[in-house]
C-alpha cells in the first residue's frame, strides 16, 4: 500500500507563528510514517515558503529549499526549487497547521481550493466567518445560540465610553490566542484598550464580560456526523486565559489551570457538548474546531469564540479533550485525513 503524500504547512505571517510551529511539531511526532510521507512547508514571518526537514524551533536555519504550492490543478502539488529548476512533488493531501490570520481566515483555504488538493479543516466561508467574532455572534445568534452583548468599532469611529456598562472586554475582531485583548473595568481605560486592539485589526469588538465558567469542547466531523471530545474548564487565578503568550507554557500557565474533563454534572456536560455541535453546524464548520463557551450558573451556555484550527501543542486544549474522550492524537490525525477526503 503506497503512502499518502501529505504537506504539513506551518508558521505563517500572523502573531501566532510560534504556536503554529509547536503545533506542527506535535502533528509530526504523531504521524504514522507507515501511512504518510510528510513534506514540511514552513512559512516565515515575512511570508517566504520553504520546504524544510522538520517543524521545530529555528527551522529556518536548517536545510531548506524554496517551495510553493501551485494553484494550477494540473500540477496538484508542490514546486520545489532545485539547482535553478522547479521540481514537482505531487500531493494527496494538505494539513494546514496555521493559526490566526492567513491560516484560519479562509486565505490558505482559498489557495487550496484553487489547487484542487484535499485538505484538513474548515472551508473558505466557515473559516472567514469564525475568524470574525462579530459575524460569528450574529450567525450563531440567529441560530438560537446565546452570545455576549457586543458592539463593533471601525478604524476611525469614536466611542462614548461613559455609555458602556463595565467591565467589558476589548478585542480585535479577527485575531486569536488573546493577542490584543484587554479587560476594561473603568471608562478611562477604554480608549487605550481600543488602540491596543487596533494594533492587530482595524475592526474592534467591545463585549460584555460574561459571568460564568469558561468551558470548551473539541469537535470533529462533517455535517450531522459529529464527535465531541470531553468538555474542559479553565480555572483562573486572575486576568484571562492567554497561555500562548506566556514565556514557558509547556511548564504550565501563570494564571490558569485546565481541568479535563470539566468538573460539571453529566447534564451540564451534555448541554455544553450539544451547544458546541449546534454552533459548529450553524457556522458551517467541517473537519475540526474547538468551540469556546461560557457556562452560567443558571445553566445558560454562551458562545465565546470558535477556533477552526485550534492549537495542537503539547499543552493545547484540543488534543487533551480528545485524549480524555479516548482518542489519542495519532488516531485523531487519521480521522481528520479521512474527513478531508
């Protein structure tokens, strides 16, 4: 049986570049090399594509060759520069292990659709929709899912800070891993928080601070055939969850503890899982996603955000939730490949 030729794309131009490298490294560790022949495509922070040996820290300093993924469907593969000429490497599948802008917003998905190569994860519309938190709230809300009260602020719009009920969270509408997020408790802090968020996106979200447990659920599957991982729960000592911005997240978070499975009743756990599936379907997701929510004391489940290519690092939530549900990461990868086809 021939091996599947699979390109694993990682890195990228977003602020989540280092997380992507770590995620791709975990995917590489768990690949069954009896089934797959991997080709590791690293994208530098400046947007340069390179075929490299392995996704690891300082991968750019290793033996790399310029490579591009051809949008030409007659090629269906990589073009790698070798001694002044491009060599074609046909591909069966692409696993875009990219987070944030250009990875989860439909950009890489557009290139993959043009190429005609099957790929892991959500398609263009669902990626773009989930990346924009305000649009995701509108669509999920219309599907009957509870969402936070929010308003958006465009690039040059002024804000009447005294009209808001505090505390609020100020976020870039289209960013991830809590980059640019500020909890604002007083109106004097609002404008500086908006400016911080604008460093990551011209569209800024101001939303109410929801009082409740922060929970999440990993989902994979297509259409009605969905599998939910165990629900997890984030317990904070202070601030908000931002582990991917910490110095040594592999050693644990500075302000949070992840509980998997979450300390919830069976009824609450089931409600969170079913809400996650409803959100996943409403937003048109396929392949995989991690749905982050709040669980209030009265049992209401409120959408926080959807990550269409969640972190896959050793400390990330998605693989932990799947492992707690009895699915080791190697098996999750195999299932994601099957879903891509």
